[in-house]
C-alpha cells in the first residue's frame, strides 16, 4: 500500500538538504528529491516508521551518487571505480577565506561543503539531520565504530577550517 | 593559535563521559585557554548546525505529489480490471462447486430416472455456460488486463525502481 503524500512531507527537507550537499546543484537536487519521494511513496509502507529516515537518506545518497556519475559521463570525465566517491564528491571550492564573510553561519556552511567525503556526509547526517549513529552506519554502509571515528575527524576538520578564518577575538569563549 | 583538539573534547560535548572524566576535563579547561577556546568554538558550531538544515522548495514537493497523482491514475484502470477478473473467477468457482454438489445429490434414490436425466441436462448446460464464461474471462485477462506484458510494452516513462 503506497504512503499518502502527507507522510512524505515529513522527509522532504532532509532529502533535499542532503542531496543539495552532495550535488551542489539545485536542479539536480530537486530531481533527486522527486525520485526519492516517489520511491518512498511506493515502498514506505513496508518500512517501519522509525527506520524510514535512515532508509530515505540511504536512497538519497545512492541517487545523488548516480546523478554525479551521470554528470561526469556527460562531461566525459573518467574516474576509476575505486576513486569515484572521492573524486566526484571532492570540493572544487577555493579554501575558505576570512575576508569573504564575517557571518559565522555562512562560514560554517562553506566549511561543511569543503569537507571531503565521507566526513561531510557523516557530519551532515549527525550534526544537522541528527540521525542516530546506527542509522548513519546503515546509510553510509560503514561499521558503527568507523562512523564515530569519522565524525570525530570531521568535527575536528571543521574547527580547524573555522579557526583559520576567524579572528582571535572571535575565537575567545 | 588554537592547539590540536583535546582527544576527549567530542566525548565531553556528547556527554559520553563518567563524572570523574568530566571533572578532569573541566579542571583542565579552567587552566588551558587554547582548549577552552576550542570547546567554545565546538559548542558554537553545534548550536548553529540545525539552522543549516536544507529547505525543500514548495514547488519541488508539489511536483512530486503531482507525479504521484498521475501514477495513481495510471494504476487505477489496471486495479479495476483485476477486481472484475477476480469477481468472474469467484463466480465461476461458486457455480462449479454448486454444480458438483447438485450432481452428487442426484445420485440418491429420491428422484425418478427422468427427473435425474433432465436435471443432468440442465447442469451440463450450466457447466457449458461456465466454460464459455471462463474462456471469455481468459481472453479478457489476456487482452485487457495484461495486454502490455503479453504483447508489446506500452511506450511510457520508466520510473526509477
């Protein structure tokens, strides 16, 4: 039995937000969001409600990676299968510059985008989407302890990135 | 300049420490400006994170709902056809069972041979009609319910599975 549209609405923001973090393109994120919502409509009734968030994020991740591979195919950028996650998800932005913006939130947003995978995804899933550790492990297909180690590294890299562009006064407690 | 993060800083932020460990960290923070600054930064990051949650535009969600509505409409005729087929099959089964029970009843001694012969003729006529209905149902199923699967696939957008 398909899920009613009202049950889909609860997941729309997390799907779109995560897809946008991975794809950095609003149109592609919108396309992935629609596809994932339709899959959730078809299959969501067979998934326990407490498991739907993890299921949705996993499907979103896979769909976004597919979209990135398709984008690369269109631009004839060939990568090896082993490197595909890293190369297609690597950030092409320049390092965060302290002079670009004094807004902490904007700097944090940019610093998250600058993180490499899988740290970026794990930080987003834990710190923004507030998924439990085991759900993140299921989404990323990683052992639970690996998720915790990667989260620790991701948090540290965020702090290092922000420290590099905030003044000493702004860093004082 | 901020030093390397204290290895227990994240555990402290997550509340994943014993009371003794927490007291030790807090004593350290009281005397280490660098670690205190890093903890303040980590707490500030944690406070700002929820505000960075993505916001799906209304038109994106509305477009998904519209596509779902179209998919629902495409599915409805097939569901109705299958319900009709199920009703036909149920009717055939009921008639078949009733006919068999009648034939068994006719073997008793309560009826004359002429009555039995006439009844058998009527039952055979009924079974003939059932057979015709079954054949028509089979044709209906083949060409109306599953025309695409049994002949050529319909030209439609392939949804992601």
